[in-house]
């Protein structure tokens, strides 16, 4: 009996912990916003009626990108702008599907989706269409017929890669010996950012010293660059597919006494435009940082309010690449992610 | 001579036979592949310090966190007969606390780093005692008990961070993560040595080693002999908590950045492997921390070797698995016993023949 009691207590303990953990990653956003929807009636709105928007997204804890993305959504679709926002965050496709279903039943006017997986959405989107709910996809595409959504505002990862590689070609180095550190294999960002560089390797304009995936892991990136340095092979470009891995690579360079950045021996390139990474650019210790813009909310809002017409269903979000020699503090304040 | 040879072949180094053979084989393999693999060079880093560099340094330096965690994990394994799979997640929490305290004001001094480390230690020890309570008092299987923290640990780290990847930069942090000016050996290596000495002293001046072993071999018998087995188990988790805080702080200091998703990712599996390669009984009881430390270096040597051979890092895990299966099977009691029998028979036969020949 005593033992049973102990087991039961442990069970409760465990359950409560797991529940709070799930609560944080899954439902915190939705619960926070259901609170605000309660006093939606008191908010002043120009049209009198608030536009109901349901957002299904990945949780902000996923990455700095997602955090900025979620904040942007919440800022643009605010009550002050005439919206009533309901949100749901999860990394799991089935949970996202259920939440989307829930939003349809609740009767939102617009459904905005950044799906965890590209498949399985046909049924829900058809139901949304039948209910007269307009669907926008943002950040990520879904494998469904174009007629099922109004528009998709996405990043063109391949173009990000091309912009970066074009910048690299513009540096007019005598030789390009590239250490290429990839993100998690198969992810959109990895495929897009790898493509343009692979084309150069095949064309022979750049030499591949090593191409390894660090699966977005900073420490792994450092190990990879360390092993290249130890092997004694010569390289003058580090092309890391996100900022964290670029930081890891730079740590290895620093320990080995290899100069980098503006006027350095090795050109350092990163992606994502975290504020801290852009500050490295400003300090001249890195050379290039490619943006993957998390700011799609304004475009969607403009379409909803009729300020922007849809020419093509797929709208490519405009993105920049920053050069250490031209970046300014103002750029960091505008485009930097996080603190 | 023949006697020592025989003793060695039949497992004379005790549980250290397998890890030592493994590391020797890896070294030989690398020397054949590339004689200059282990050459250590002296260079200047970008701060102008004289530092040692080379694959050997990369291995010893890179395995630091793993070695430290393996020390604590050995103790938990020995006392509880199970493993803590939450060390990676707990290290992310400890690292987040470390950074949080450091970022509480813009100035970062040595004293503040110490304070941050102590805070990280306390938090990690609290989480360690949470695991320990579930295991020691509620008698839950360690792997199940620590599964809870494994699942939610990185979310907790995210809350503490309040953002995806806070960065922190200061000469002090840099000194902890890479090199102290004037000392050519990477600081994490020095920390491993310090930790090993602490454990050595702990075992020398307390009965912790004996108590842990007896609790691991038979908890009730130990209790009947006046050893508080609940306390010993709890203590092992708290000590592991300290190791977690040290490893987490090193991990953060290396890059001056905390990424709650990737800091020491999957390290729990490598840690358990290090303990297993070290020849420790995963069911508890007798243990040798030295074995686990060697195990950690075996794993790191393997990784660096594969990187040096330009094996794609997606394939590295598969190759690692093959080598580790071999090591664990060879180290298993069944194979050891068979091999020992075979060797003693073989040697007997030979000496028998030699005697006959002389006659």
C-alpha cells in the first residue's frame, strides 16, 4: 500500500511536469490570446467589426527566426490594426491540423498557416474553403492544389543562396577554396542555400575543400573547421548556412590564429541576420550575412485590407544580404533578429 | 614476461582492458593512415597567445564535456544500476542559467563568472536531486525518471533564455572556453584534470567509492550494514548535477552563445557509451571512473578520425555505431570469458609443447 502511494505520487509529479512543459510549447500563445479575444469588444476599431484571424505556426522556441516571425504576426494583427488574433503553436503536424480544424469551427475570417509538414492538409483546407474562410500560407509551402489558398508568402531559399554566392563571386578572389558547413540535411534552408554553391563547385569556379553538415549545431561546426585546419588544407572562404554555425567556425579560426573578416585571410559568410551576427559584420570580423526574412505579416495584412493585389499566388518575400563594408547600425536595428 | 602477457590477454588490466585496447588500436590505425595525424604544433591564436594545436589537442579538448559528464554518470550508474538520460537537457538549463546571470548587467568580471557558475551549479544540483528523488525514494527506473527532464529540459532552458540564442562575449568567458593567456593548453582540458583530481581526492578521503559500490551491488544488504542507500543514490545524482553544470558552462564558454536546442545535443547517449566502453557494469556495482574517461576519449578520437577521413558527418554516426558495437560485444562478459578460456588453453598447450621439446 505504501509503495502504491509512492508510485501514485510520483506519477502525479511526473504528469504535472510533463503537462506544464507541453503547455509552454504548445498552448501558451493560444491561451494568452484567448484572453485578449475576451475583451475584443471593448477595443476601438475603425470598421467597428474586428477581422478574425487564426494563425497556425511553429512555436517561437524553435529558432530566432520563428521568434521574430511570431512577434511580427502578433504586432501586425493587433487589435489596434483592426484584427482579432487567435494563435496556435506546435511543431507537430497533427496538432496543427487539429488546431486549424478548431479555428474553422470557431469561424475565423482568415486562416494563416506555417505548416510543420507539407502533407496532410488537403482535407482541412477544403473544409476551410467550404466554410468561406480564406487561407494564406506563410513561410512554408504545403503540397496542395493552388485553388485551396489565396496566396503563399514565402522565402525563396534558393534565391538566398544565389544572392550569397553572387556576392562571393563579386569579391573577385583569385581562387575560391570553400569550407561549406551545411544545416540539417533535407531542410528547405539547407537545400536552398546549398544549391547555388554546389553549382559553382560543379562549374569549377570554386574549389570544395570540405562539405559537411553540422545540423545547425555550433559546436559541431567548430569541430569540422578544426579538422580542416588540422589537416593543413588551405581555404579562404567559410560558407556556413546559419549564423550559429558561422560563429562556431570562427571560434575554430580564432584558436588557430587564422585571420578572418574584412582584410582577413578567410571570408566568413552566415545566414539568418541575428542581431549579434550583424554586429560581428559591423565589427568587420565576418564578411556577409544573408537574410531569411521572417516578416510576412504586413504583406498578408495588406492583401486582406485590399491595399495589395495578388498577381501570382506565390509571393516571394523580398530579402537582403548584408556586406560588412556597407552595413550600418540602422540596418542592425531594422533587420536584426533578437537582441 | 609470459605471465604478464597471459594476464593481459586474459583481461589482466581488469575492466580497463577494452578501453585501453580500443584507444591503442585507434592510435595505430591513425598513425598508419597518416603518420602526422598526432603531430602537435605550436601557433599563435588571434589573441596573440602561444597555443598548442593539432588533432591530438582537438581530441583531448573536444572530449572535455563528455569526459566530465562520464565521471558523474559512472557514479550514478554504479549506485543506481541505471543511467541519467537528461544530462544534455540539464546542461542546457545550467548553461542558460550561466548566461542569464552573466547578462544581468553589462560588465563581466571574474567574480561574476564565478557567481554565474555557482548559480548554474545550484540549479543543476536541484534538477539532479529531482531525478535522484524519483530514483532513490520512489524507486523508479532511472531511465524513466530522467525521461521527464529529458523531455522538458530544453523547453525550460528556452524559458530561461527568453530568446533563441543569447550571446555573451568577454575575455573571461573566452579564457574558460579556449585558452588562458600564457597557458598553451586549452582550459577545458585543465578543467577535466581538475575534476578528475577532485574525484580522486573524494574517493581517497571518504568512503564514497566503497559505499556506492555496495549500494549498487546489493542495496538492501548495504542498508542492513548501516549504509543509507537512499542517500547514496541521491548523492550520486547531485554530484552528476555538478558535472552537468561544469559541462554546460564549458559548452557555453566555447562559443559565447547558448542555443538551447543544440547545446550538448545527444551527449547523454555518448556519455552512457563512454561508461559502457569504460568497462563499467551498467547494472550497477563495481566501477572505475578512469575507464569512463578513457571511454570518452575513445569516442572523440573516433569522431575526429572520421572527420579527418572526410567521412560525411551524416555517416559518422553509422560508422561510430559499428565500432561501438564491436567494442561492447568484445567487452561483454560472455566473450571475455570465452576468450580468457581460449587463451589460457592456448598458452598451456604451447608451454606443454615447449617442455616436451626440451625433454
